[in-house]
C-alpha cells in the first residue's frame, strides 16, 4: 500500500515539476498568475520524500524523523528571523507564502524536510563503496551536511533574485553569493548536522532487512536543483546556472560511481 502511495506521490510531483518549469518559461505574467504552483511543488516534494521514507522505515520511526526535522528547522528559521543567527540577517517577503507566528513562511519547514532527507538518501548512494568502513555513520552525517549546504547554494539565487522569497541585509564587506552571506551556507551545514545528531538513531532499523537501492533522493535532489537553475536562466543569471550545473554534474558522477559499486 505504501509503495502504491509512493508511486502516486512521485507521479504527481513529476507532473507538478513539468508544470512549474513551464510556468517559469512562460514569463513574469504567467508566473504571477500561477505563483501557487511553486508552493505545490515544495509540498509534493516533501510528501514524496516522506512517503519514500515510510517505505524504508517503520511508521513510528518515520514519524519521529519527520517531526524532529520539521521542529528543529522551524526553530532555526525563527531564531534567524529574530537574531540573524545561524544564517545571517534576512527578511522574508510574502512571496513564498503566509508566515507562521509572523516570522517564517509555512513552506520553509517542508523545504528543509525535502533538502535534508534527500541529501541523506543521496549521501547513502555516494558513500555506498564505503558502507562497511568503521566511521561510515559519521561520514554519512558529514556528507549529508555538505549536500544540504550545496542544495542551499543552488537555491539562493533562485530565491533571492528570481522569486524574491527573502531579502538579505549583508554588509558590502562580507563575502556573499547573490547577497547571501557565507555564514548562511555554514548555517545550513551546521543545522543539518545538529538535526541528524538527534534523528540518526531513528533511521536505524531494529530488524534490518536487505533493501533495494533507493534512487529517488538522487532524482528529487537533481530535479529541484535543475528547477532552480531554470528559473535563474530565465533571468539570465548565468553564474548561478553554471555553478548549479557543475554541482549537479559532480553529484551525478559520484552517484553513478556509487551505484556501480
């Protein structure tokens, strides 16, 4: 039953992905008229990710993982909205959606959920050649943090210059990527590491069984990054397109190596 729901959820995500890309390519007028579809894409990405997690973990473990990630991500975003820590001084606009407690748009925890879970699933593929090494668990956490930060690198130009989800108040002397300070990406990395520190025990099967390789995290991670790159291309933000292409290319190459091992 869960796998049937998973196939339906992934199919709906793919349909929404194609529609979202078409909206981006349709120009500003179309994007404004169909602005809700980008919110739906985030929702479906999160749903597909969670259902896929439920195919591999017990309902209890999957629920705890989802709740903890959503809770910690929301707390981190609310802390940043009030103090500028851990990501940097940033102001959310109304473009992403209504705000929870007047501080954080409601899709942000879902975006974090999709980013962390798919980055972890992708890290499992990349580290497949080393899964029997002594420190595999620590490497998995670290690589997941790096992949989540890389996801943030592809997201930022799209969120700031294309969709105007938020505005950074970054001083001119601070090193920044499309107005996002370097501390933002360190914050994504550190927050992911902290979240995994609490959630990792719940990813462990009490009665482990042989499982087939899960490639969905790779597809979702890459498709979302390409969606961001497409948005940047429509605005001719070519450096973001090139960087996203390089990151995605490296990830795919390493994933292929992991799959073949």
